[in-house]
């Protein structure tokens, strides 16, 4: 097992998982992908403790790696919160938001933080993590890396484009975590991070924690293996999984899980008004573009970075079309969906999850094996959700603790030099 860059077609440069995790982005600007997607271990069982389950799924990727012996310990510490499947009247919901910052990104961020800390303490090196966020990434990364040894974090977020509670989670830190409010869009923030990475003055001490980092992707694969196995155990059939998507890191995890043999019938991507992927599937022309602002702001991505990994997995448009379907959901449809689900089931969805539910209702209605991924707790988006349902959404305890802390950040222009 080795990892190579999506742009290195001859697979000339081969890295171990640990090397790829520390490096973040490949030197040629590509994203690291595994040399193969190994079949799942035969004894794998969703009744195993999750840390052990995760280590078993990840083991082949860490064969002979520096972290091989620590894998189970890393997984048990990182995944210290439950994964919940709830049944609604028309679908089951996979709640991935029970971690410390109430979004699925806690899985990837925490696995990455524990892995990096272990590697750096061993080597005596230090790294600064640069992370651009359209909402949830920064909070999850800040929380996961806070006070971790040999690591510091700079979080960049676009001014005026994150919800108040998201902003709070990005700015409530001190010690080794700094946050920057950028006068620009999320794509500007991403561009700044990319520029810093290729600037030799800074690049050697930098790493990424964005969903381009392999250490984020691998754990996102694990919960799809787990959830689909549990689903099959309980319902006796494979699920069609709907993934609310932006940078397609979460869904790439789902595709890797399926390719390893996880019992998944099909994967469907729900996007907001940022229609790059549905347009591509329709026209066959891939046209990344500037993002537009929506109510599901953690999915406001016009140039989804992990598409490069999906193109690597499914190299031509026909193969892509055979595996991907995707629909775009407008803000009005998000609002009406949150209201409908509340009326029908008394269940509150975040705006991202509502995109998935809208796609289910309009494209997959009548299917009795839909597993809808819920990417965040609705309490993170109280200003959107509460007026729609006419009620307060109770705040999970971990989130309440972060919201109670004091905020501070630096305002900067969209120039990466201001970060240093
Ligand atoms: C990040 C995020 C998404 C999008 O996930 P990608 O991996 O970027 O596709 C969806 N919903 C929420 C709540 C998120 O935080």
C-alpha cells in the first residue's frame, strides 16, 4: 500500500499514509490517493466497539506505516462519540453530528489531530495547520487541534458568510489556535491557503487540515462502512445513501467505502445552488466556478476540490455517470423541506441535511432503503431553522460550552502574506 498524487499518472512518487497525512497536498498540487482500495476484512462486524472497527477498516492503509501499532488507540481517542441512525417516516437518517462541534467534520479533524500529534512528538518537529473554512471545517479543526503538542492552527473564514454560531466556534480559541476573518469568499480563503503552500518561505512548516488531507478522508470512509453494515443488519437490504455535498470529501469517503465492499446500493449527492456537479453530469463538461452564497453555507463550493479524487477513481464521464447522480437544491426548497419534515416527523434538520431530504423526496420517493446523511446538528443554524419551525432548538452540551467562550480573531484582506 502506498499513496500517490492524482496528478502523478506514472505513480513516480510513493508515500506512506503518515507521510501523505503530514504533507497534506502533494508537491505537484494534486491530492493523495491510495494505490488500491483493499477488500474489507472478513471478520468485520458493526457490533465491534467503534475504535476497534475503525482500526480494522483502516489497517490495510497503514500496513508497515509508523502509525500501524497506534491505530486502534488513535481511533478510540478520536471517535469518542456515538454514530446514530434514526428512522423517520420516509427514510433513515445517519446522524454524524454527535462530536464536540456538532458536525461530521469532527471525525476527520480528530483522527488527523491525533495522528499528527503522535508523528510530530516522535520526530520532534512542529507544524502549522492552515485551514480555510466555509463554516464547519474550521471549528472542527480548531477543536481537534486545540492544545495538541507540536501543532498550531491558523483558521481562515470568509467575512459575513458564516452563521453566528459557526463564527463563535471559529473564534473562541486561544493558545495554539488563531483565527482570521478574511475580506473575501470561501474560494478566496482556499486560494490563500494554496498560495501559502507553494511559497517556499513558509511551505516547509505548513500542512493542511482541509478535506484534501488524506487523514480527513480515511476516517470519513469508516463510518460509511459501519453505517451500511448496521443498516443491512437491521433492515436486511443495502441502503441508497444520500450525501449533502460541497467539497465532496464526505462523499469521496462513501465511494471509497463502497469500492472496498461496504454494502451500499448507490450513492447520491445533494448539492445546494452551487451546481457544478449536476451541470457536469448533464453536459459532460467540468466547469468549476465561483461559489454562490446559500442557506447551506458549509456546501457553498463552486470548485469542489475532492472531485480530483473522484476523477481518479472513475476516470471518464461514462464511468462517473454510472456511479454519481447529483441534484441541486435551492434555498426556498431547503426552507420548505425543513418545515415539511418538522410537520411530518417532528424532526429538525439542518439546512445541509434538508438538501439531501429534498433530493430524496423529489428523486427517490417510494424507495424504502434510503439512508440520508445528516451532516450537522440543527442548533448550529438556529437563525435559519428556528424561524421556520417556530421553536427553539435545544443546544447539545458540547456546543453550548464553546458558545459560552469569549471570541477573538484578526480581520485581514484576501492576501496570504497577512497570515504570517
Ligand atoms: C462540510 C460540510 C458539508 C459538505 O461536506 P463536503 O465533504 O465538503 O462535501 C455538508 N454539511 C455540513 C454541515 C458540513 O459541515
